[in-house]
C-alpha cells in the first residue's frame, strides 16, 4: 500500500476519532465529516492515476469528476430517500396521524413500553427499511416519553431492533437487498434461517435495557394539546396516516414494479401526501387556516435536520474514497487469508467493521471478492452469504454511527457517541454474538 493511501486512511481515522469525542470537543459531527470527506478526496487528487485507469486523450480532472460523480449519485439517492422519509413522517406526526397508534402502544409501565417498542420496530423494519422505521418510531416515542434520559434508552433500542429486523428480510436493509438482487440469498432461505437469530439479537439487549427502567411513565401535556389543537378531523388524520405509512410500505413494491431507485418511490408518496394535505387545509375556515399554516408541508420542510443530512453526506463520501483507493477490498482479502475456511470469524469481523464504516461498500466488496459456488458455504443460501446479511446488518448496532438508523436517531435525539458506546455498545454486541451462536447451532444440528 502506498504512502498516499496510508495518509488517506489516517485522515479517515483521525476524523472518525473527532466524531467519536464530539461530546468533549463540542464540534458538530457534521462539520468533521465534511472536512474528512474533502481532505480524503483532495489527497486522492494528488495521484489519481494510481487508483483509476485514465482513458487515452481524456483529462484527469474529468475522469476523477466522473468517479466522484458516480459515488455522489449513489450517495444522493440515500440522502433524498432520507429527506423524503423524514418529511413524510413529520407531516404525519404534525397532523395527528400517529395519535391512534400512540394510543394503542400507550402504557404506564416503562418496561412494558420497551418490549412493545422493540417488537413493533423489529417487524416494521422487515416490511419497511430500518431507516424509515427508526424515524417513525422516534416520532411516536416523542409523544409517549417526556423524560429525555428515558427516551434515549428507548431510542437506542430502536436502533438495535430496526437493524435486527432488517437482517432477516430481503427488503429490510440495503445490504440484504443487494445480496438478494445478486442472487446469493433467497427470500425463503434468509427468512427461515435468519429469523430466530435476528430475534435473539434483539431480545437479549431488550431484556438487559429493561433492567435499567423502573417505575411508570409520566405523560406530558404535549400530546393532549396536540390532539386538541389539531384542526383536522379524525378521518382526515387517519387518512394522512395511512397515506404516509402505507406509502412507505408501498415503496419496495413500487421499486420491484418500476425498477426505479427507492428515493423515486419516496418522492411519489411525498407528492401525494403533500397534495392531499393541501386539499384538506384549503377547505378550512380562515381562523383555522391561520393555525394550520405551520403544519403545511412547505413549512415543515424547514424542520428537516440538515446537519444529519450533511453528516451522512460526509461519512458516505469519505467511505467512498476508501473504496476507490482499494482499502476495503484489500481488507476483505486480508480477512479471508487470515481466517481461511472459517466463515463465522470472517463475517463476524466484517460485522464489527460495519459498525465503523458503512456496511454497503463492505458487502459490495465481499460480493466482488468471493465467487458464488455450486455447493458449500459459498453456495446460494450458504453460511457465508446468510451470515454476511446478518452480520452486516446487526453489527451496525454496535456503534451508533454504524448504520443509517443509528445516524438518524443520533441526529433526532442528540445522542452522543460516547454515551452510546459506554451504555449500549456492549449490550448490542452481546446480542450480536448470541445470534451468531444460535445460527451455528441451527446450521449444525437443524439445517446441517
């Protein structure tokens, strides 16, 4: 590996370190992520010819621009999906769409609510994606839990449950979608063999975290005020809910029908929801309309957390630079050589690494490095591919920035990296290992 490549990796590690100590430096993580991205790609430009092939007669700047543009295009689809999903959930929330869902889940027992949140998040993330599910659940939690310290414990469990729920579903996580589209796993295979390991990886952390919650919840007046001040009828609120949440569920179906990127489906749902809410508010009386102005989509767009979006941009583009210099591919080959034949260790370590860097390029690198075989661990629905889906998804819960769900919850609830690492990481890691252990028992004694 060249000195330049080592320097780029060092810059990434330094940037990651400062993101980790955000609570000490008081410097917003988005600022660090953007600086890290720019410095990495600036260093890349010092000798781009060592990383990419230059077509004859083509300018270096144009070639590098195409490379960066390709990564930016891929990243932008995630960012637009995130922005669309956040806006949809905000619209549903501000217009009282979650009121009856909140009432169904409402309980005064802190521990009972924790278990309800865990299972609802787990199964919802298998239908939607873990990113959208996390946003929905945080909005519901804000209406149920007024105490900040209690709420960040619930929010941390949302991250764990969302990532675990996405790991056993072919449409529950970006990485499972990638593996499913590649043909290395089947829907029936991943669901039947990964459902129980995924449940275990969620149940154990839920039990551990429930021990830290005692007593009953005290409901704030915010929820009551919200219901009373809402200018829409109960039918209109439910219509907004079913259009919003039902639309989110429809996104994977829309993708399978049209083969368009998921963010197109999200924008379709947002467009429909925007139109319907405008019609609802157009029929209000003048006095009611004045109070409803702040709940219009055009005004709610300003409430989107742009710092989270920019943080996501910085992290994904910095990781894209590591991918472009071949660091991730080299790492995968090194793991394969060091732990030759032991796919539990290889995928287990990849899962831990996915809590540090984005799991999408890691899984993409693995798909490019390891050929699909006719029989054995590397065959379709083999141990390696199923474990890769589980480890890349569930492993992202070990650190709060290890998954899209974690990054979003971190931004929405202002959870610090240090607090999560101290209080939650070991809990998530315990569940992660327990799921792998059960999968080994399952493959050895049941499906073996």
